[in-house]
C-alpha cells in the first residue's frame, strides 16, 4: 500500500487526489491520458527515470483513483478515471465561491469605511 492511498477513515479521498497531482511527473501522466489510454511503456517513454520508479507514480495515481489499469497479456494499459478529477474540480469551485464572497464582503466593508471618512 502506498502512502498516498486514501482508504483510511481519517483522510478524505480528495487529499490523495491533490497529493497525487502535486507531483509534476504524475500531472504529465494525467495530461497524457487525457488524449487516450496508453501502455506503461508509452507513458514512461518521455521520462528520464528507471521503469520501477515510474511505475510507483502509476501506483499512486491508481491508488487515489485518478487512473485505472487493465492487463491484456503482458501489456498493462492505463486510462484516466474522470470522477476523482471532478471531485477536485468541485472542491476548488467551492473554495473559489467562498473566497469571492469573502472578498466582496471585504470590499463592501472598505467602501463603507471610505464613505465614513469623508
């Protein structure tokens, strides 16, 4: 089990998603899988790292649910699982809404302070 898996009750699934996406290699893999499913060798080709190290990145992405794999014969193919990305997108949208509201309230407060100073 990887340290980024989110199956523990104390850690919400979104934590694992953001941890997985915090690494540039894993973000590039997700970007590549946006185009189409790919084999491990196809995914690893642009990276200058040993295959076992690259496979650890894939395990982390799979552990948090961002990708799924299927083995046919000797070839393991990965594809993007969009549901966790939607979870992260929704969380970010909620945060944006919250902060926009807070900034609007702050702006209104500053405007009232400016009016009372006149």
